[in-house]
C-alpha cells in the first residue's frame, strides 16, 4: 500500500508512447525524485508531455519502460482505487456530477462532516455562495456544473482536494484568466494547499513557479533542465 502523509515521487528511466503513435516516444527516460512535501514546478511548451506525465502518475496509462514509485511503492503494486485516493488532480475543468453539493465535495465519504465542509468553503471564500444555497449541502447540482461560474467551479475543485487530503497533488493550472477576486482566492487556496504536501504544478504563471522548490523543464518529452529554483 501507498504510505500516508506527503508522498515522495520517484521516476526511474520512464519512457512512454501513446498506442499507435509513431516516431519518438512522448516521454523519454525521465528520471527525477521529489522528497515528501516538495513542490515541483513543471514547465514546458505545449505538447511537451506535461499532462501525459500527470496521467502516468494516476495510472491512466502505464509506461512501456521504467518505474514510478510513490511513497516508495511501485504504483503497479497498488490498487488503482487506493492510488487515486492518495493522488489528487486539480484541473481547470472540474467535473461536476448530478448530485448534491455534499456528494460532489466528498465523493460519498461519510467521515467528512458538514461542519468540516462549511469550514473549507469558508476558507476558500465560498461562504456567501454556500449561504445562498436553497437547501444548503443538500442542494442538487446539475451534471456539468451548469449554474456555477467558472471561478466557483474552480474553487469547488480546490474544496474537494482539501477535504480528501491527499499525499500528492497535481495541479494543471488554468491558463485562462479569471476575474481578479477569484484569482486572488485561488492564489491563496494554492498557497494553503502547498503547505506540507507534495505538489506538482504544471505552471503557466510565473507567480506559481516562484513558490516551487524545484523546477523541471520538459522539451519534446525529455527533461532539458532540472534544479532548485534558486539555481536556475
Ligand atoms: P499543453 O501545455 O498544451 O497542455 P502538454 O505538455 O500537456 O501540452 P501533452 O498533452 O502531454 O502535452 O501531449 C504530449 C504529446 O502527446 C503531444 O504531441 C500530444 O499530441 C500527444 N498526445 C496527447 N494525448 C494523446 C493521446 N491520447 N493519444 C495520442 N497522442 C496524444
Ligand atoms: Mg497539458
């Protein structure tokens, strides 16, 4: 099983090609290690393989070569359900399912109390949104999240992550800009998420990279630069 608390991440000689793709592999001989609690800024041009790397960490695909270890465990030796409960992905498009606000935030984890949910929503600046819900946490959301603003949807994605308390967070930052107030809330939420958690941030903003301990630059599926932020 994958350990508890912040997870170390280790890639050893990982190469990956999408099925049927010709030419050079999409990711080539990636080798790097993150200590528990470290924040990695992952940079690279469009198509360089950043999201592909994220998908491998969640085992949407397995690499043809090399190994990925989280908390010292080869992810092929862990249950996919366990892996996905320990690794959270925050993307720009949150998937809202048809169901209550509570179920959308907890994924039916009954250990999470309503008080805790309210606290997290408050922390994220969603207190007045929450207060306006006609049936509180029992309010139904439509599949796809119709009725939510882009900013609210993004903040709900953060709320999910705070409530599930994973050992590794992968953030695929929004490259499009939100309104300044939402930006500010997301900025603050991101800051909080980074405390004492291992995090890989696919960065489009300079502000985010400034918070990373370590930077990795991908070019055409290969690591072309790696180091401590201070050194680059
Ligand atoms: P962006 O900054 O635009 O999000 P990225 O660095 O995340 O780019 P990836 O999405 O990882 O890039 O794509 C890396 C390469 O793999 C690209 O050449 C892309 O066309 C290809 N690719 C991505 N998804 C698939 C897929 N499902 N099947 C085949 N090829 C894919
Ligand atoms: Mg991408």
